[in-house]
């Protein structure tokens, strides 16, 4: 069954990459350090839900490049839009009509945003929302939630989940203590701890920042009432609410987590600022942030908070983003991803149970996380308290049978509009074999 275990070219390229690129990878989350080490797989081509590696093995992909590739790889509508943009010049350094078009699409889908600004990554988007919140409130501190990852800017690399947690460095080196002192971390889904933090530091807090649905210690829904409490408490203390929707926007439905049907009272959970990225760039680099007119008018050239970007709003990224959202406007696309994810999670749960492998699955529409444990996962502590070795074994068995997952127990599985029932069947066969080996 280990049809894909032979990867000599990946091994050789990894050794070469180590000579030239730090750690051999351009983002630490791509390293196999947390799943037993060795060479990550070097891919040479991707199409739809599939990858081909440099040894000509084919893989079914559930990484979706950590989220952005929701329409599958090389979707024809998106590649056409990129080619057209490239032919017309990739970067102008002037405004374009395309930027207005994508800004309008985002505003229509996410009503809390009166004004938008495009940047180049989720990290930049989040970093700037914090600056804007500080400029608006004239306060310095932020409150974040343990295990939420908000990119790699200084302020948010404290108790950061996802990649940093996978590698055992949730609090990065290189961040001045003076900056770390401006960040207060509380547990997700725990309004009492948030209240206690605000009782103590409230008058200094510029913003409470959260992934409204968590995507970085698995997929975790807020408990009923948690976001309502968060918004109410933040406002009581004069702090802004920032939603990091870099993963969640356009992930579960055509819109954001803040308007997702799974969360009830949309008005009571409306943020002041929202950070976006990933899907809205259709696979090219992008980020965006937006919020109420009053708050966004802090940003230069209207206001005193400076933020700029040579590449920001470039026609290639914006065109890819527009094309991606157009695909997502198609009839029934989210229902189909949900249907396939449900087939997959039900099959995974059943095979795991058959071989006595403890598994907790958190599914939210077309994405889910599978935690090797017996308990529910509703916060970072519970996500940490899962079996990393079992995950590593599962990851390896799946990879060797042609299933590409993120090499981290904290990352989600993402369905795309390109996955089919045949992909799910093949994945379930591979998973059954993996659990069988783990259980025996
Ligand atoms: N915010 C969240 C919720 C993320 O998941 C990520 C990346 O995974 C970021 C911010 C950072 O985005 P980027 O990697 O584009 O800088």
C-alpha cells in the first residue's frame, strides 16, 4: 500500500535546499520537524484537488496551501484572470478600477467594513489593524486568545498556535520584552478570563483580537454567547474588537465568520475592524483590512496612522481574488464542500473507532480538524493535550498512500470545489489502512 513512500528526488532536493534556504523551507510550517523529520515532499505541479511530486507520485490535497486554494489548484477562471492581468502589466503604482471592484465585493459580503485597504499578506493586515486600533483609542495593549495565530508580526507572536506551537516556539525569540508586555493572552471560549483581564488592564487596552472561528489550533467554534460577551466586554472598557478572518472569510459560506449562519446574533458580534487574506487573493499574495468609516479614517492619507505598500492592490492579486470570489458565488458550491467533508469525517470517525484509535473531529462545513484524543477540543489547552505521535504516524501513513495533509496536529483539512466523491473514496481507503496499522 505504500505506493508513494519512494521519494528519492524530494530527498535529494531537500539536501540541496538545506544548503541555500534556511531550514530548507520558506515557511517553517512546511517542515516535517513535528512529524518525525526528514524531507518534505517537493511538488512540481498542481491541478484541481491533486498534486504531483518531483518523483511523479500523485497526491490528493487537503492542505489547500493552508487555506487560500478553495477552488482547487489552477482553476481555469482564475488562471485566465491572472494571465489577462499579467498581459496588461503586473504593477502600476497607481489606483486601478480592479481594486474598487474587489473592495465592493468584500464590503457587500462583510457588512461591518465601510472602508477597505489592500495589503500583501494576512500578517500585514493584522499588524495594521492593531496600529489603527491603537491610533484610534490612543492606548497600547491588546488582548489575544491563546493558540490563535495572527501572522508573524511582533505583537501577536505570543502564545501563537499553528506553526509556532507545532515547532514548540509559541513565544518567538527576537521580540522585545517591552512589546511582549503590551500583549495579554487569555483562553479562547472563556469570557470570565477575558473579563478578569479587562478588569485589571481595561483602561490600557486598545483592542481585543480574535479568530471568531478558530482555524489555528484545529477548527474550533466559539461557544454560544462567547462572541457576544467578548464584544460587549470590549466595548464596556472602550476597547475595539478586531476579528482576524484571514482563514475564515469565504471559508464556510460566501461571507465571513461574523455573518455565518452558525453564529446567531450578527449585530451583537459585529467587529470594529476585520483582517482578511488567503481566499480573497485566489492563490496570489494578498491581505486586506477594513472596518467602520470612523475607525478606518485613522489611516493615512486621511489620518495619522501610516500604512503603505509598493505591491499593495497589484492587478494580478486583485484579479485572482475577484475571479476566486466569482467561482464561490456559484450555486451550491459551499453545500457540495460540506457534503464531501461530511462523508469524509463520518468515514474517518468510523475507521478510527473500528481500530480503537481515539479521534475527535471538529467539522465546520467544508473544513475540519481531526484531533487524536478522547476529549472535546474547545480551546488551546485541549488542542495541545492530544497525541502528537499518533498524528505523526497517521500523517506518514497517509502521505505514503498519496494523501497530502499539513504536517501539524494543529492544522485543518480543507475541502475545495475541485474535490470529488472519488477523492473521498480514495482518502477513506487510505485512512482505513492508516488506522488499521496504528491500531494493531
Ligand atoms: N491570521 C490567521 C488567522 C492566519 O491563519 C494566518 C496565516 O496562517 C495569518 C493571519 C497570517 O497570514 P499570512 O501567512 O498571509 O501572513
